[in-house]
């Protein structure tokens, strides 16, 4: 009888050990699968970022082709490069086609704010606060904000009383909300150094904000820009007087958003602002003004970007 009990106990122990080993093996297998997934994701991210950087290099090459009509247009157009199982899309902007928050006058800033969804009186307050931030005095514009107003709002900083160095500084302006900043961010720059905007070279978003075109005219103009590029013709003139060329092409800055998609799934990208180096060197012909990795929530592969896509499988040399 005692032998049977011992045998039963041994069997229970064996089953318990086997169960424990099964759990440990399952846990180990799950951990390995997770680590494999993480490693695969890290690898895919490195690959798509490298491809996105390739897109930046190709774009820089295409922006400065000798034949002006073959150059890629820096007007917010999107270009596509197919590479093995990956697709690279780049969107190119001239900073001359944006609103320089250091040079734009009150009228232009007000026009920009009208494109936002905030109330009219709030628009005027923020325009005045922007002017107060960048001017060198402590005089308050109408409904604006200088040192005292920032103190009254409980903020630990005050207006810089000098030019904005980065667009991100706009977030510190009194009254600026996160939502409003995201709305106007694609419209503004600190690199134009021009009081006016070159609407002929402006993106769809800038034209919508300050171009004073009805929807049909704007759509037609954007289509003409695309058609002229594909036909290797100069870009059409902007429909309204005053939207022509501003500033020098030789010293202008560009922004490139480059995103790569791997196996129609994994997407990542970078945003680079640059201009030609003052002294062109073969190893470093460009001066990088800003470089950042971007997320995919605003993807160049979304359906609403189709209108801006210029089909291009491989860059021409």
C-alpha cells in the first residue's frame, strides 16, 4: 500500500515538473518571438530610414539639375522613387513659398490667421503677440503681450524681443494653442528672409491660406503646375498679380520630407531643411539647417496626397 502511495506521489511530482517545464518552454518561446519581432522592427526601421535618407540625396540632386525644366519643383509636389520592395516618396518645399514669421507684416499674419478655426478676436490677439515677441521694444500692440502680460498669465518666461530662431518658438507665444500651432506650422518659416511669399512656388496649404483663390481656380492651377512639369515646361504664373518670384534662388532654403514604405507596410521618414553651402565643396555641398525623424501620422502615402504626386520611377541624371 505504501508503495502505491509513493508511486502516486512520484507520478504527481513528475507531472508537476513536466508542467513546469512546459510553462518555462512556452514562456521562453514567447520571449524569443517577442525579441524576434522587436529585432525585426528595429531592422525594418533602420532600413526605411536609410531609404528615406537616400530620398533626400536624390532630391538634392534633382533640385539642381542644369536643365531647369527637368528639375524637381519645390512647390509641395510629391515625387516617387521605386526601389526593389520599397517605395520612397519625397515632398519638396521652397522656404520662399512660406510665410516668414520674422518678416511678414501684420496684414499678412492676419491673413494667415484667418485660415485657422479660431475666433476673430483671438486671431488678432495672437498676431499682436507674435509682433510683440519679435520686436525689440516693450510697447504692447493692440491686445498684444509683452513682459507684464506673460507674468500675469503665470508664465516663467517673457517675449524674446528678437527674431524667432526656430518655428517651435511659436508655441511659447501667449495665446498659442497646440491645435493652432499644428494648423499654421506648415505655412511658416524662419528661413525665407522675405516679407512676401512666392505663391508661384507655394504649397497647396499656403495657397489655401493666403492665395485668395476659389477652390476651382486653385485646383486648376495645381493641375497646371503638375502638367507643366510632366511636359518639361516652366511652372505657370500664379493667377493673381503679386504672387510672382521673391528672393534669390541661389541662397534659398528648401525643406524635404522623405518617407519610405517597406513591403507596403512599414513607413518611416525624415524631414530636412537645407540650403547650398556658401562655398560649394564636393564632399559637403549643402548646409543642413535642421534634421529630424518624423512619425507616419501625416503620411505621404495617404490617398489625399494623390493630387500632389508626380509619377516618377527613377530620377533622371
